[in-house]
C-alpha cells in the first residue's frame, strides 16, 4: 500500500 | 490527489509544452540545452518502466506516456530536425558529472534492492540535477529568451508545488517518502537563484540577463 502511494506520484 | 499535487502536475505539463511549442514555432532550438533534455528523457524512461507491470490510474498512465513522448520529441527536434539551430558550443556541461553521482546515490539510497527500485531512485536523483546543463548554458551565454525563462519557471515550480503536496500528505495521510522529498528539496533549491531573476526581471518586462 505504501509502495502504491509512492508510485502514484509522477 | 490534492490541489498542490494537481497544480504541480499542471505546471510540469505546461513546462513541457512551452518548450516544445517554442522550438516548433520558432523552428529553432537556440538557447536550449540538448543535454538537459537528454537527461530528462533518461529520467522519465528510468522512472516510468512500471508502466509495463503496474496500473495505478488512467491519469497516471496518460501523464507518464505524455512525459516520455514529449521528452523524446524534444530531443528529436533539438538533435535532428532543428539541429542547425542548436547551440552546441554553449551546451558543454559534462553530463557524467550528474549521471555517475545519481547512480551511486541510487545504490546507497533505495527502498529495495531490485532493478526497478534502483532505476526509480536513480531517476529521482537525476531529475534533481537534470536542469544543471540548461542553467549552466544560461550562465555561459549570459541571458535567456523570455520563453525559455517561462519554461524554467514552470519546470521549477512543479517540484516546489510537490513539496507543498508532500507536507500536506504528511499531515493528512502520514505519507513520507524521504528519497523523493530530499531530492525534491535539492531540485527546488537549484532554481531559487533563477526564480529571483525571473520575478525581478522577466515579470517586469525585461530579458533575463545574468551578471558576469
């Protein structure tokens, strides 16, 4: 989940 | 997604299009550092490899594809289509001085020791310093055209707005990404000098000139 958060940014 | 993040992305897209439009409409790449544009292309290619194996949102995918294609198009225009106008003599910043340290930093600071995570870290560090050849070129020629200044302002604002987004996310979600935040702060600091000149000169209708 935390990983997803990070990769959501460009 | 919060307002700062959205404004940051809008600013980023704006920067990319200002540059492409400037080169296309003036049929000239004068004053633009091809080396910075190559570095940005490397940044996007390294960071957005996750396009192949993870889907986050349509917005995310479209933006990633947009940044990759726009940066490739910019490099093509500078080095091929309008090559005759490219000011290579003034674009002399040694890119290995930013590529090698970014790679080393990625091996030291990363979230896991996988190829994609290393590439992601590398791209974050490289992005922070990718504008150096362009800033070096402006210093060397002593001036920048107004459209180039607008491009630099939009591009610098993007990461500054991301910092506000990270502060907001830290307080609302407890989200904190130390690699992106540290690199983002360095990236924004590099533009500070330029921001000052932009506000004191370009916005008052004068051309940006760097004092010798």
